[in-house]
């Protein structure tokens, strides 16, 4: 069974699990902000989500085991920007996370398109997105690194 738990409803232990993942080099270096995240700013970030309508973050559990996180930012009527990270030591989480992410985007948010932004050197994520039908639509540079902007239409 796959469960989505909104960050605003996480237990303290789950919040700490997510913080450890965010600070793991394998995840951190693929994010726009690569700084180590302090516990206080992690908790403040989660609190800030309570009143947010344009973004939503979930911990994904598979048969009780925390598998990773999916999220949407810049949610608009027809489009949302997606994000994803797998628990660093879990193998093959990507596909389960993508399945649930797209289900949420198209059935719950009811957007027409999902956008992803991925560093050009992040082959693993790029390959996963291509497998799910995302197409490269443009590029930009963030912190001196090339970023591919990809899109999937419903
Ligand atoms: C992106 C992420 C969720 C993908 O999850 P995953 O469990 O690694 O996904 P998969 O195991 O299905 O791998 C996806 C594909 O990349 C391939 N791959 C694995 N390691 C790779 C590597 N080092 N280089 C290139 N491709 C790689 C896999 O073989 C797989 O392809 P296949 O299905 O043809 O075998 C996960 O790698 C992650 O959390 N990365 C860190 C955070 C991140 O980069 N998030 C995305 C930011 S845009």
C-alpha cells in the first residue's frame, strides 16, 4: 500500500527522517539550494506550508516504509512544478514515487501539464522523467549549472 502524508501532518520522527534525506549529499547536490539545512529552518519551512495554497509536500510510504518525498511548487490552475527525492538507501523508489506523483498531479490537482527542472548532469532523474514521457522544452542556468526544463502533458 502506498500512502501520501502531507508534511504538515508528519510526526516529529518523520520530520527528522526527511531532514536527514534533505541533508544527504546525494539529494542536496541535486537541489537548487545545496546548503546544509538546520533543524530549526526545516521545521519553520514545514510550518510555512500550513497556509500555502501554491505548494504541497508529501512523504511517501510503501507498506509502512518511508520511500521518499514528492512535492509541487508554483501550483496554478493548469500547471504545477514537480519535485522528487528518494530515500538515499532505497533501491528502485523512483518509479513508485513517479506513479504516485503523476496520479496526484492529474487526478487531485487536476492540472494539464507538469513541469520538472533537472540539472543536466543528473542523468538518473532525467532518465526517469523521459521514461514517464517528459520532454525537454528549454534550458536555463542556475548557480552556474545547466538546468533542463521538462514538461509532461496529461
Ligand atoms: C531522482 C530519483 C528519485 C530517481 O529514483 P531512482 O530510484 O534512482 O530511480 P530508478 O532506480 O528508477 O532509476 C532511474 C533510471 O536511472 C538509471 N540510473 C541509475 N543510476 C544511474 C546513474 N548513476 N547514472 C545514470 N543513470 C542511472 C536507472 O538504471 C534507471 O534506468 P532503468 O530503469 O533504465 O534501469 C533518485 O535518484 C533521487 O532521489 N535522486 C536525488 C534527488 C534528485 O536528484 N531529485 C530530482 C531533482 S530534479
